[in-house]
C-alpha cells in the first residue's frame, strides 16, 4: 500500500502545482477575456486537439500501451517503446494536413451555433493550436514509460510549465491581433515545453529512443486500441454535444461551461486521475503475474484513498461554489452576473464528481486486464443518456442543465463499470468509506455555519483552509486507516533523513 500511496502523493503534489498554475491561467483568462465570443472561439479551437489527445495521449493509446509495455523487459521493451513513439509522431504529423485543409468544416461541426465571424476566427485558431497534439502525444508515451519505472513527479509537473507559458501569452495578449491569438500560440508552445521536459528525464535514466521499428509490436497495440478508441470517441462525442448545445444558449455559453469545468476538474485531476495513473501500472503487473490477491488489495486501497480526497472536495464545491467562482474569476471583465451562472453550472458538475472519480478507477481495472471492449460499451450508454438529458435539461434550465446531464450520465457509468467491484468490497472497506462521509459531513456543517457570517475573498480562503483542517482532524479521530498510513509514511521519511 505504501508504494501506491507514495506514488499517488508524488503525482498529486505535482498535479496540484500544475492545477494551481492552471487556476492562475484561468483567472487571467477571466480578467482579460471574461465570458466573451473570443474566449468561446479559443475554447472550441482547442477542443479538437484535446479530442486527439484523448486518442493519442491520455486515453485510448496509453490504455493500450502501458499494460503491454509492463509485460516486456530489456531490449523488447525498448523496441516496443520506440516503435510506438515513431508511429505516433508519423500519424499525428500527417493528420495536420487534413486539419489544415478542412479546419472550417471541423469548427462548424464543433460549434454549429456560432456566428460566421467567430467560426472564421475559430478555424484560424485551430490551425495554430493543432501542433500541440503532436508534442503532447509524444509526452504521453514517454510518461507511460517513466510511470512504469516509478517516476511520477517530473511527468506530472510538466503541465505546470505549459501553464506558465500560457499565462505569459495571456498577459501579453494585447500585443496580438486578434487578442486571443496570443493565448493560442502559448497553448501550442506549452505542449512543446511539456515534451522537452519528459524527453530530458528519459535521457537522464538512459532509456533512449532508438530507430527500431517492429511492425509486429503494433499488432497488440492496435488490437486493444480499437475498442479503447471507441470509448474515447464516444466520450469526445459527449463533449461535442455539450459544446454544440452550449453554443445555442447564446454568446458566452461555451465560456461558462469551460470556466465551471476548470474548477470541477481540479479535484478530479489532482486526486482521481493521480490515483488512477499510479494504479494502472501496478494493476497491470499484478494481472500479468496472475496475483489476484494483490490485484484486489491494490484496487480496494485505491478506491478508499481516492474517496478520501474526492468526497470532501464534492461537499466543498456544493456549498462554496459561488464563493469559489467569485474568488478566482470575478475581476476585470468577469462580472457578478457571470459568477452567478458559472456557479450554478459548477454546482451541477460537482454532483457528479464522485461518480466520475470512481468510474476512472474502474476503467483502469478493465484496461489492466487488457479488456477495453466493455468500458467502450459503457461509454456508448453514457453518451446516449447524456445526449438525451442535454436536450431536455438545457431547454429547461439553460447551461447548468448541460452540466447536470453530465453528472447523471456519470452516475450510470459508475454503476455499470463498478458493479462487480462494489460486490467484492469487504465490510472493512465500507466502514472506511462511511468514516469518510462522516468526516465530510462535519466539514460541510462547519462551512454552512461560517459562510453566513460575512463575505470576502480572504474569508473564503479561511473557510476552505479550516474546512480542510477540520476534515483531516475528524478523519484522524474516526481512525481512518489511510490517513494513519500517510502520517506514518511522512514520519518514516523524516527519520531516514
């Protein structure tokens, strides 16, 4: 358990640094662009590179690559890695040709409700933002290798450098025409910086990229890649539907979704994704060794550890959504009315936070067993639920309805991928989960009481800080075992020093 906890801690720390800088980046966007047509154009222009990132980086390919890489040793592992690296470089580079030619058609699909002038701007920005996917895909493959060798901090902190680059270009955006061109260039350069960091780490551990290319190594990847690609494509289609419906809610609809998503994805990225990324190599190894006991124990530990962070974060976002939005965004061109609509949207997203966090863990379980088919079927079901509810709820309550539809589909996705895992949990696992909810409820009671006293940005920061402190103390008093493990791990480190 300590290894999983240690790697999750390192991954979470690096991700926390990156996410804090990401908040600074988003606050800068809010200050300089607010909820505007230009920011709508930017959000849609980077949507397509993020779609491809899910295919070649975070999603389908990495889900196929990491389990297979962990089943190889020595020169076989190096050849397998090099073959994957060069394949991705060639494919993503060649894709730039049709993207450049048909960029206007692509953005029309992504934002059917946008006016012609914004569609033209979005098409122009897409051509500039596309090269990001080439470098971020290569970053992801190298990161898979580094994670498999228990190197987590460096790859996870790389997005922090990208965020710094973006912030610089946002602040200096007044020197660009149109103004949003600056952040778009910064977005692409940020991907280059992320790749360079992990490339140098790879070089440092003496695991070079060779010119070996074995076509046979591509076959097992493609076998797993196909079903995983379906799941990613469905997930991206979900985002496409959300974005399209948001464009029909009026100017700023896409911006509202993006600003709310940034806050929602903060705990999801720091905790759920951190645990999941540390988990996949370990589950893959246990699966390859046919060590069912270790596999189940690792899975149980990861669920408890992830819920320890996600449940209080969910309560915090539910009861402090307006205060947090105002704290981060309400300045410059971002108005109080913008805060109200964005906070309602964030509330609706927050309801689904535990569902998507657990869903992320359960998907890794299937991928570690080389099963990418079933998660893809679940993704199709989630798509149908989300699309149906999007149309109904957006019509009734506007942009927040899109977020609520996402949360409801996440609930069904969690049940479908986690049903067997829930049945296998022991009574002691459920007791630990009840302790988490108990500590979170006490924290929530504190938030509800103290936020009524008065309002200021400083007071919001104090409530968040003391709320977290109360949660940790209550968890300790309730005897939550993972907290004790974390404290013991810290003290052991200190003793070694």
